[in-house]
């Protein structure tokens, strides 16, 4: 139990560990959706190029 906001933010002497842990967790929560979206776009783009290449090869064989 904390008697003041200063005691809360000090976290009983473990403030550096506690707040760095919260910060890293928040950073991961922000970065993860961005990286997933970027990977998704790259995969979709690669698949579109492969489909176009297959269509081009199919037209060239006729």
C-alpha cells in the first residue's frame, strides 16, 4: 500500500525494474501489429508477383 504518489512511482525501490518492464511491454504491444502488417503486405505482394509470372509463362507457352 502506498501513502503517496511518490511512493507509488518508486515501487518500493524497484522502480527502475518495474517501469522498464512496463515500457518494454508497451513497446512490444505497439511494434507487433506493425511488423505483422508489414509481413502480411510483403507476402501478398510476393504471391501477386508469382501469379503474374505464372500467367506470363502460361501465355508464352501457347
